[in-house]
C-alpha cells in the first residue's frame, strides 16, 4: 500500500463519517441531500466545508 492509497482511504473514511453525521442530523431532507451531494462530488473540499459549516449529528 502506497502513500496515495493510504491518503485515499483516509479521505474515504472521513467522507463516510460526514455522510453518516449529515444523515443523522436534524436538518431538512433537502438540506441533507445537498450536503451529501457536495461531500460525494467534492470529497476533500466538500468534507472541509461540511466540517466547518455543515449540520451536525443530532446525537453529538
């Protein structure tokens, strides 16, 4: 496994965490869809935008 593979795996795991958190948030369905599409289409930038400005999980 090279550095690129590890970096890709880290981005993938962080994006999955963001998507689960968005799904569990109290945001409206439309807002959730927009955030999830942003994270999926722009994995690194979408994650960073979500991390600083996105909806948080209702549990935490």
